[in-house]
């Protein structure tokens, strides 16, 4: 029989102890995913061989790695758990319906998650000890915002019968036409596209005694970057030349719901606007967020109807 991807989804649960699997309480439908478990399997490193053959004799397993990418639609109400896991910030929820949830950067990430990748075919894989190594939010004119997550996991179990997903009845997808103006340095601009990436710079810790990684830790500075395309502006080119530094911000709004992204203490590293046609000149911009000791480079503020900042 043919396997179908229809119905593929991702379940997540917050672990109390890293690497100890928990039930999956938050479910999101997927655009795509390649979550998997791989084994580094190598031939013997010595010169052992049969007398009548020129091939090596024997092999063994070395390192087991689990993880991968999952991409989903970004909504106002359903992705709080992943925002919290990707940023680590401890700022919580205020107000009543609608509630305000704030996600800031933190020096350390949360303990981790158990993920269940329902492959849409009636089977699923469960991955334990999952941490978000990188999160990318992207939106272009004519499209919905997407969230792409790269996970590092401790291990994954063999495929088995899929769990039963439970989705929130509210599905307010963030759409391109709900965007406000992009602001930087006291000026406002209308964007063609936006991509913001949180790179947590995690590294696996493979030590003697186990084929599995210990709990991943940061191997370098985390990095927050934003790439946008706009109709060319001499002001932005001037900001690049002068080294101007300011918050770069944009807010998406749908009724009482909003999704506000602020790249704090941002500075430009690129503002290219080549002329190659008779049409409108486009400009590609790259920003980097920086800490000033109070603001740490990124804040995402979500207003929705969910009382919990990690709701489904």
C-alpha cells in the first residue's frame, strides 16, 4: 500500500526531566517534517579481512542521533509552547481575555520536550529530550506566516501506532495582509517579505558510556537575525553606512489578537539594492539583534484568548 502524508501532525509535551518522555498535550498540523533517528554505522577500522576477499570484515554502531525539522503554519493562538521553548524567556502572561504573553530571550533554554511525529499514515515516532536549536518565522506578500523549528533530540523510539491528536478549535492563521508597518530608526516601511531566525547554537555532547548525547548545551553565542525585503530606500542605505542602531519592529493584528516581533538593539549588516530592470528597485536588508543588559535582542508579544502562554 502507498503511504500518505495527509493528516501529518506534531504532538508536544513539556518534560520535567530531560530525556524522560511525557504525554503529548499540544498538537499542531504540519506543512512538512523530517524528524528521524539515525545511526552512524561504520566498518571496522583495522585491516581484518577474509583471505579470499578484498573487502572489510565486520562493522559496528557508533553514535545515535535524533532530531530534524518541522514546519507549520504560525497562528495567533496555538504556537506559544514552541515560542517559549525557542526563546527560553521567563516573562509570562498578564491581563484577562484577551491575554498578553511575552517571550524574551534567556541565557538557558527550558528542560525540553517530548515530540510525537504522526506521519499521517497511521504510525508515529516519539522523540524524547527535544530542544529547539533554531526557530525561523517567515512571511511574504500573498502568503501566511510559517514557523520552522530545528530540533535536537536525545533519542527516538521505533515507529508504532499513532497517538490521537487533539487540536484547538481556534485556528487564526497569521496572514500577510494583517501586517502593520515595519519600523526602524524612527521611520516606517512596508515590507515585501520578512524572515527572523533565532539560532540557539546548541551542540550535542557525545561522551564515553553512551551512544546518545547528553543534554545539549550552547556551544557558542546565540544569534538573532532578521532579513527583510522592501522597496528601496536611501534612508536604510544611510543607516547601514552610519551604523545606526534601533529596535526593528513589526506587528500583525487580527481583531483583538496580535503578534508583535521586536528585534532589540538592531543594526544593519546589509542593505543591497541593485538596479537590474526598469521596474521598482527592491532592497534586501539584514539586521542583527543585540543585548544591552536589559533587552537581550528579541521580544515577541502575543495577544490572544488563551490563558496559558504555552497553550495548544
